[in-house]
C-alpha cells in the first residue's frame, strides 16, 4: 500500500507556530543537552540546582488562585498569577524558607510526606504527583541504556487481526513501532519513512499533512507534549528524547512554549476529529491499552460509532487502502 500523505521536510529557517525559530549558533533554549549521555534535565546538586523541579513547581503554582485554594489573598500587588510561595508553604504546612529552597531546586533530601503535602497544596493529579516524586527524588546512579523496542509477537498478531479499525503500537517517546493497514491509510505510511521519522511527535509538529489531518491540531499536539514531559520524568537520561525535544524546540515555536508549560498528562481515551483528504471528516473514539508486563508499549485503537457517517467513511477508507495504486 502506498501512502496518500508524503512526509515533508521541516522549515528550520523560519520555525513553526507563527513565531520565528531561534537563530545563532547551536541553540538549546530549554537547557537541554542533545549530546549522548546527558539528561533531559538535571537532578540537582549542591552546585547545580534541580531546574526541572523548580520549573514544574512554579508552573503548577501559577495555575491556582488563592480563592481556588481556599485562602484569603495576601495584601499587596501580585506580580505573577497564581499562588505566592508563602501561600504554598502555608497550605503545605512547611516553613517559607524550606519551600523557597525546594522550589529553587536546592533541597536534596525532601521527604515523601512533604512532597505529598505540596502535591495536595498544588492540587496535583495522580500523574502530576508521581511526576513530582520522580523529579524531586531522582536516582543518583547512572541508568543502563534503554534497549531497542520490538513489538511482541502476540501484540503484532493482535494488531494485524484488527482489519476494520485503525490501530498502532506506540513505544517510548511516541515512536510508532507498528501500524495496521487502516492506520497507515489514516495517518501516513510509516514503513516508508526513515526509522527516526516514525515518531508521532515529529510528524504532528513538522509534517504539514499531519497538521492538517487533525481538526483540533492544538489539542492533539498539546497532548503529545504532555506525554513527552511525563516520559522525561521517567527517563531523564534518554539521549534520544533529549535529541527529539531539542529538535522540536528549535523548529517549532508552539512546541517550545508548550514544553515550557510543564503540563503532564496522558490521554488513554477520548474522541478525535480528522479531516481526511480522501474520505472527508471522521469522528473516532480512541482507547489506549498497555500490557501490564511492558507499559511502554501502548496499543492505540480508534473506532467509529456504528451506523454513523464516520463508520461509513471508515469502511470506505479501508476499501481505498486495499486498492492497488500505481
């Protein structure tokens, strides 16, 4: 099967997202090192603060008002949105000095009880709380290199048996490890792409055809950024992730700004609206499943409501995908 979509080359001179890309020499706007062996963020030492913890706490603090937290606002003009450090300290039951040092990334032995109190004060979700624990108490040992991912035979068999719905297997960093025929007809022919380009983050941000496929491109793109942030907390020393984030940060202004928001979440189900160039509009529900013994391989399946126009168009897309083309 040949792909309808053709992969495009990103325009690195002008950036994406309506804002110019950074110019000058080697650019690393998010303090990311893209050289092998360097982490996506620093875990924090007496000489070098934990910048990821600092930025994450600041971003969460900015999203909550005193009224939402049940506090009477402190007197004085607020220079920044959200809670002040003093208010977070009050809610968490710690001293202001302690919280200030923690937010600056210089407290190296924070206890689980304090992190729990701060998570409650900042109203973190379970995923955000787990992310906070990972970045506040990073491992001090150098992790082993991550082994290459291969789709398990049983998962591959299941994927290939799903002939009437689009289905993909995602790996680390949103890499597309495998896709059935209908998924390739919906998105692009992943197998025709170089291995490094079989990555949904690269495609959604840098491929114009994939951008135009999503009716809510921003929602899809923000979800990808949040998933990568979550992954970064689990694997801060992954050089492939550092390379991916560095590349997207330089080439796409939207990615750069959303990465700096420090949002972390993972959508396991929902609805996506596509504008497909062959069959038209598709409204598909999606579900994501992860094997319990390998949660870093995720099977994503999209379905249409039976009897709906989207179901008819999905059948048409399936027929089109099986039609030989020169």
